[in-house]
C-alpha cells in the first residue's frame, strides 16, 4: 500500500475538510440543434413559452425548499440543453427565488452554461445583471472544420469573441474543448490547446470524444463510417494534455477539469464530493439526505410531461428512491475517485459511518496500491494519475 500523502490540488480550504456544500441544479432542456455526439436530455422546439417555464421552475423550487428548509445553499448551476437560450428575466427569477428560499452567502456561485453564438453572447451582460457570476462556455473547438464535424452552430471566431465578452462581463468563466477526434493529430491538438491557454482561462474542461449510445455519432460508428482513436492513441492525448495544463498552472483537479488554485467549480465539487443537491427541470437528478436517509430523485424527462406535472401538482418528481449503503458506497467512489484530492476518511465516516478498510476488500486495496493505482493513508483514499486514467477498471476491481 502506498502511504504518501494524497495530493491536494488547490488552496481551497474545503479540499482539506472536503465540505461538499449544497447545490441547486436547474435543467433547461432546449437547444437550437441536437449535436451528433450529445446524449443529454436536450430537445429542439420552434418556440418556448418563457412565462410558463419560469413559473414552473419557481414552483418546483418551492416544492423542494419545503423539504430542505434552513439549508445553506452554496451554488446554483443552470445546465442543459442550452441555458443561454433562457430569457435573462427567467434567470433572474430563478436566482432571486433561490436566495429567498435558502440561506446564501454573498459569494454564492451561480454558473450558467452558454453557447458562443453571437446572439447568445449578446446576452452575457444581462445574465450578469440577473445574478450569474460564472459562465461555462461550450466552445468545443477552435477549429472551424472540427466545429462543423461536431455539429456546432458557431465559428472559431465567434468562440473567441464570446470568451472575450465573458472576460469583460463576469468575474469568472470557463470553456470546454473536445479532443481525440477522428484523424486529429497530437501536434494539431497541442497548437489548439496553446491557443486556448492564450486566452488566460482560470478554469478549462477538456473532454475526449466518446461515442454515446442513441446519438448520431453512435449510428455512424456502428456503420463503420466513423473511426475514433484507439486506446493507446487516446492515452497519449490524455497524458500530453495533463502535462501541458500542469506546466501552465492549471493542474487537473478532476479527470477532465483543470483550474488555477481556488478556481475549481464549486457546484461540480458538490457532485464529486457526494454532497446533497436539488435537481429541478426535465430529467434532472438530485441527491438529498432527509432524516438520515439518502434519496435519489429524478424528474420527468420529457419537457411537456414535466411542465404539465408541475402545473398540476407543483413538482414533476418521477422517482424518489432510498439508496442502500452499498449504493452510496459505489456512488461515492465513482464520483470521489475522479478527483485528484480523492475522498477523505472524514467523508466516509460522514456518509457511511465507517472507514474505507471496513467497506472495501483490504486485499484488493493493497493490490491496487502495489500496482500504483491507489493511495490510501491516514487522511484519505485517492486514485493516482494512472488510476484515474483507468478508473472504470479500477472501480470494477475495488467494488467486486
């Protein structure tokens, strides 16, 4: 077993105590078009009644606030879909309602996912006035040919303009890029990444292209029309990406997320630290601890069904399931081992009332440690760099 201290990636004091926070996720399911790689709950509609949707979102927030009265809300995340298609008035209403329903601090993190088209970028200032203080921009590539392949509706020039607008309008911003695309050369990715870093981000999310079921890309892949890099090639892309980001002061704090010290996304840390969060909107998931019981919630997925249910019942919760101890252990490991900081022993005690050695096979923990995949010491358990790169296999081994 490796006994060196697990690394802590930032100066965030919560990384030491691993306070997960308490978050609110708001799902806006509408997009201008469905991207060929996307398996999220997103839908294209010719028109959206902003007033009806605003009222329904506020109603579902009230439903969950009644169950979580007195909780201290640490973050709001407006995801999708494409939340930058929301009217700024709707965003303002959601943020204002959250501040009325829960306890908040002046530094409440409010993130909105945005596409970098010129029409949506024009709303960045209004979103800031509505209470958003962090934008997550879906750039995906800085190459026009790649953007066309990915089905994006913006150009590389529009993406750079949106980044500049975000820099001027909001205190914090991040953007996403997709790499290890078909036929992409490592040298091309290095140049694209250098251009992205030249924009001075404090946070950046870098995802390898994956082929998800029920997507356009999945159909093309099954027909042999789309080829993705093999495992070894993808591994080289990943390793070089980690090197470049670390050299530039943005080390990974999670498998796909990089940040300067203190700039990690607090809301996503709530997920990865296995904290409680409310999920509202079509298909939104939540995790809530009520009366000592951890519940998994899920809202109706179809937008119209969700809207009708909220208007008739005040919420659209489709399932509300008590999680067993084994399910909580599996979820906690699946989320927490994605983080560079791993999972503290205090978090195991808080969530499961036991130490990791009593919940997992000590023989398997020791074997994974000898292979250089896991660190377990007096403070925490974490996956090494190699362990995070092989996380699915590692989890399968530890949880067998």
